[in-house]
C-alpha cells in the first residue's frame, strides 16, 4: 500500500481557521482483503483528527470499507492484484448546497459553509450496471445486500461515475453541528 | 481474527476476537454453520465482546447462521455487542431479529 500524502489537523482538538483545504490523503493499494483493516485504521484516525463525532467516524469508515469490499468482490471478482486508488480531500459546502468548493480556507466566521471530507475511490474493473447497484429491502431478513445501505446511510453524497475505463465512487460527508436540545 | 469454541453442557460458545470483514468472514461463517448444522448444537452462543468491527458480509453470515438454527430448531444467541457492532445491526434493522444478551451468564441462564 502506497501513501503519497497525509496532512494531520491539530489532533482534532482545535481546527485552525487559517488552515488550507485540499488533499489530505492519497492511497494506492492492491485489491487485497487483508489490507482493509489498515485502510479502516487510516480512515478512523483521519476522521477523528478532522473533528467528526465518533458516530460519524464509524459511519465514514464503514462506508469506505464497504465500497472497497464491493470493488474487491464484484469489480475484481476476488483478484488480489488489481489497483485501487483512494483520495481524500477536505472540502467546503457553499450556502448554495449544489455548490461544493474544494481547496478553500476553512470559514469559521459564522457563515453557513460546512466543512467536510470528499472521498474518491477508483478502480479499473468493468463498468457497473445500474441493476447491480440495487439494495435489498431492509424488511427482508436475508443474507447480503447490506453494503450499499451502509454506504448510503453513512454519507451525505454518494455518486458513481464511469470515465476512462475506471469506476469512480465519490463519497462526501460534512461535519454536522451537534443537535441542540430545545428545553423551553 | 481468532475463532475458538467452548462447550458448556448443551451449549457451544463461539468466541471471536478481532474484526470481521471480507477477509475473514468465510472462517466465521464456517464456524457458525459447523456448530448449528453439522454438530446440531441445541444452543449456540456467539461471543462478540472482542469484535471491534463487523461489515455487511459478517452480518450476512450471522443472518445465515440464524436461519440455519431456525431450520434445525436450535437457538442462536449473540452476546457482548460493542457499540460498533450494535450500530451495524441496528442499521440493518436486525437488532430485534436476534436473541441478544450483554453477558455470557445471561445467555446461559435462559
């Protein structure tokens, strides 16, 4: 597994209002199931240091793990020597929710922008047919079909694209403000 | 991941340790089904207290073992769910499907 860039952010205690966004982590790894544990460890640490809640750290880690599992199982049919690329960027959500701005300074001035992680996972397997991406109904008690649920439930944006003989899954998770109790 | 089994009277306890993911789910599934289908143990307790992470394939293996236990008329019990494992079963809407206890003594007492 090759790690080409990693930026830690103040141990998750305080986020620097002047810190730059952009690339946080880039991994190139073969499609070995034995590496999933190492990737989960990296994602856990990264999401913790980024300031996500423990629940959201687990959600992002689970989504990435399930996405990689799907690639190994379905795109590469269990082959352990195929390439997977994982890129994690810090991003901002503009007040206009359709406009996502990467690589901008963090705004902590009370504006409505939200900080988050953009995770791009690319493989060189065959194109995924829409019918292959179906989720089973949760009411059914049966084995299988849960991975996509975990990805959808855990992330704010899930997008799949096919380009240049690669599959690209884009996952985005924003840091959500803690829910406030309404006591009055 | 490590898997071991203990027998107490008519109960077999399957102790799991580590993460249950794509790489080791087949071993876990094999252990569950061996006790339920092959050995026809009347009560199988799966101890997840040392399992930090379980993925969808691990959940699928638990569901398969539960179905097999229903087919043969035995009981399958989960104990020691961590926050992470409980969360995954909750997301899968499977928490109420399984018989779950916090501690081994509780599972053996019922």
